[in-house]
């Protein structure tokens, strides 16, 4: 049985800066990020980082999926792009 770490910094795409921002908005574990979802986490992050970009949204989704964000499926990237357009307007 594989045990997943609940430490945000052990997730792909989550560096020190993004981890600190996640902690600021109350997302303090990998499990919490998974439960919140990329889109909702991004909305929360926008409250502390007005310059949050599409790559941050991709990074969150990749972390949740356990992959580098560059490897997200094209269809998921399109969904996230559309969400970003709506959230950024």
C-alpha cells in the first residue's frame, strides 16, 4: 500500500512561495488542496495574490493529479483556460 504524504511541499508543482500562499488562505495540507479543488483554491489565492496567473492554476491541478502541470491533458487545460478567463474578468 502506498502512503501519500499530506505535506503540500511534497506535491508536484508546489514550491515554497505557492505553499506559503496556500497556507495564507487556509489550505494547509495536500488533502485539503485535493478536497478544495484547483478552481476553488485558485479563487482563494486570488484574494492574497492579485497577479495569480494561469500557470498557477495549472500548477494546482497538476499537484492534485500528482503530475507536473506540463503533462495535464489538453482537454483539462482547455477547461482551466475557460475557468481562468471567467475568474479573471
